[in-house]
C-alpha cells in the first residue's frame, strides 16, 4: 500500500502515523464495522470521485442495518472523502471510509461506553486483479464455501465481519492457483466473487444474479447495467444455476477494485473462446470511457475534487 500524508479521523485530517486505535477496540474482536471502497480517477476534466453519492448512501444504509449511530451526515462524509483526496493530492486512488466500534467494554452488544469512530483513508492504487487480466481475462473457480445469506446477516450491508466469508472464498481460490473464487448461495445459484459481482452473457443477453442471491448491491454492477441498457443491450437479473458459468459465451466481474474484469475460465473450463469476449470489451471501454471522456457522463457520476 502507498502510504499517504493524512487520514481523516472523526472529522479532522491528522498525520497518517497518528491515526491509531487501541487493542481493546470492539471491532477488532467482533468485526463490528461498516465501510466503503470508492475510487477516484484522473479524468479529462481533472480529478473526480466515481459515484461518491451512491457509495456514501450505501455506507449510511450499512450503518442503519447494524444500528450503528453515525456522528456525521452523508454530506459531511462525502466532503470528508473530497478533503482526504485533496489534502493528499491524489488522482487515481482508492478511498476507504470506515466506521467502527472503538475501545470500551468487551460485551458483544456494544454498551454506551463504546465509542463510534469514523476514518477516511485514501491512497494511490492501480488494477486489483492484475493488468493482464483486464485484457486476457482471469481464471476463477467455484468456492467450496457458500455465501452467507440474509437468513444470518444483512448481506446488503458492507460490514467488516462479512469479509471473513469473503476471505475464505478468495483465499481458497488463490491457494489453488485461481485469481478469484465465485461463491454460490445455499440453493446452489451463483452469488458473487469475494469482492465482485458476476455477469454472464449468453446469446447476446446479459445476465446477473439479483439482490436476493446473497450479493452486495454493487455500485459498479448498477453502473454497468445502466451503460449496457444505454447501449441497447438487454440485461436480465435472475437467479442463475452455477453450471451456466460453464456454458456462457462471456463472463466478467465488476467491483470498485476490480472495475470490469473479464473471466476466461471457470474451474478450468474455458468460458466462450477462452479470452475477453466482444460484449465485455464494449462494456469495459464504455466504463473506462467515463474517465477519458469518450463516454459522456450523462448521469452526474463524476464528483469533481478541484485542485486547491
Ligand atoms: N460484492 C462484495 C462482497 C464486495 O465487497 C464488493 C466491493 N465493494 C462488490 C460486490 C462490488 O461492489 P462495488 O461495485 O460497489 O464496489
């Protein structure tokens, strides 16, 4: 990770090395945190944060689902993200807002003496699943771990503890030589990658699992669906049996970190022609076109962070 100069902590920008927590922090013991992953880009009109509004709305909703009282409004947190990017003079960066229960009593249900702390960190960042994968496609496998469902946790929340399941899914895949693992639900339908949503293409139609398939409501997922519809492509949200991945013409993953990453094989079975498919390539260039200006941002997705 590239260390930056400052971190926003509880409303103030402080030096990176001063943003510390105590070992008695509740979140360290029980995973009681909610967070976001947001990206900023160097665009043709200066730097901008991609869909900051949608990300911080989801952040506030994650807090609501876990009844974590936020001390800042969504707008204040959005400004905190802009200030962190500006203060560190970042362009192509990853932004991590995080709210967690800090140090206090150790009861599982946080008592009144347990503070709610919020930080926003930003640092320079490139491709998550590798440069080569963006053009050639990546190899994935179906995980032996199924996705935790809404019967146990609010899957739509982006919460710290949920990522133990994601760590098992992603870690198992990487140990076996794959770039990513795809989880299925308890019903055997496709859920998502450890930190990405899944898309399949068959006979020119784009398919993706619905929210009820234990997925995070990805903001890149929603953006790609909008871009696809704008391009006149049909997008269908429906429960998808695992085996459709083996017979799809094309497959790709979306996420803030992964952006739009093609998949070339699943469990060693080639997807389509075994490389990036033509519709995936079109969607990928429409997505990256938002930043180089070749795709018009008709939705106001780019939140400018002017240079002071
Ligand atoms: N699913 C999970 C579990 C994730 O962690 C992420 C990354 N936030 C995604 C999907 C993709 O969501 P987004 O496009 O909003 O980054």
